C-alpha cells in the first residue's frame, strides 16, 4: 500500500450560524478567509508606507516575477491533493528550461517543436515518478528527491555546466513578454490554470476521487477507486505544468543555466502548504494556493521596497514555510475535532428524537 506524505481531507464540515452559534461560525470565517484578509491588509499597509508600492509598475513586476512560482505552486498542489509531495517543481525546471533553449540554439528545431518536446518529456518523467510512488511503493518525498537529483545531473551534463545562450525567435520570447491591457500574459496563464484546476478538483467526480485518495487511500480503494491510477495521473499533470513553467522561464531569461531551479522550489512549496490553511483550511485547494502565493509576493515586494537585503527573501520563505506547515497541521486537527463533535451531537439528537419503547407496567 502506497504511503501518504500529505493529508488531504476529502470532506468538509460546515458550521452554520443558526445551528452552532455566532462564536464557532465567526471562527470558521476567520480561519477560512484570514489569509485573504492578511493579503488585503498587506497591500494597504505597504501602499500607505511607501506610496510607490500602489502603482502599475509594482503590479506588473509582481505578476511578471511571481507568476512562474504560482504555476509551480499549482503544480505542487495537484500531487498534494492525492496526499503526495512532488519536489520536481524545483528540480524539473532546471532541465526543461535548458532543453527548451538547446533544442532551438544547438539543434536547430523550431520553437513550437521545442515546446512540444519539453511537454512530452515532462509527461513521461511524471509517469516515471508516478510509477515509483504508486507501484514501487516508494515514499513520494524520497522518490522525487532521488529522481530530481538525477534530472539535475542530466541538466549539468547536457549543459556542460555552462550557460546556454543564443538567438531565440521573437515568437518564443513573446510567450512570456507579451502584455494584455498592461498585464503580463503570464498572469493570465496562472488564472487559466487555476480556473481549470478548480473546476476539475471541486466540481467533477475526478476531483472528488482525488480528494478521497488523499484523505484515506485504503477507504478509497475499498470503494472501487483506483488509487494507483489517480496517483500516477497527478504526477503526470504536475510534471507537465512544471515543464510549461520551464518553457516560460526559458522565454523570459533567454539563457539556460543549471542554477535556477532551487530559487523556485521553496516558494512553490510554501505557497501550496500555505494555501492549505485558507479558503478550505486543512484541505489542499487551488484558490488557497493562489492566495498563499499572493501573500508571499506582496510581502516580499513590500519588504524589498523598504530596502530589505538580498537574504530577506529566502528568510521570509523559510519562516513562512514553517509557519504554514504548523497552521496546516492545526487546521487539520481542528477540522477532525469539529467533525467528531458534530457527529456526536447528531447522534445525540437522533437518539433523543427516536421513539422510546413502551414499558410494560403490569405486575
């Protein structure tokens, strides 16, 4: 039986104002939307503290620089829904962005073929990781750490440890640098991917099965859900989205180098873990991930405008990761306690409402 690296609760017990009172209902609203309120509060604070923060240039800079991290965080969210962790959101983009450039610069392929080749190879790589986790029964953290290190070594061998530079077609660089109404096109990529993932995970049987697998793989298997198939599919989807992010990085930088991956791994995981503490606390969810990345992006941008040093960003990401994991665990425990309390109250009400058997008082 495959191991579960991350708990992903499948069902959510809602607290109503009429049945449970104002206290529990207010606490649920604060827990669910507290991170979103913090995001708004940070925008107001930094706008008042540094008037230059509330500008179109700041918005464009945040969207342009953090959209790839948002895509990678969404990529990490997919395996987390089925209870797994995919570290290749950091390792994978190292090879994928180098390959997207070398196929054009060194091998003369068209940019369309280079993009398709990267997506196909990333899908095959995701299939390999899914097989290692689902069929070989290796813990997802260990499996993706090992395969990711191998992928990083291949990137070093392929690039010779040097930067890959060359003239890239304007159409390829436009994949990242195009703007629509002053908004970088990469922000629309994030919105499109988030909407599609939200529709799939929240409004289709596929998404419900994924949450069931993440919540309790044994129970999901007993209910006829193919745990291995959903696990492998999650890793394939995550890897393809990572490959697309690598293409965007190649389009943005125009240079292939093996040192870029680790800059994306930690903030992507932070965003996914932080997202499990909001919107649906204790449950990995798409919009929570988007809000988590927004908090990171706004916080780091504001600190940098205050003149923060270069080490502030990794410190901020590391502290936020520890905090997000702590809050995620607390939210999961709280939800389990609330569910048990509601079940007990329902059982008591059912017992009180059931007719009592007549007692024979005759001597």
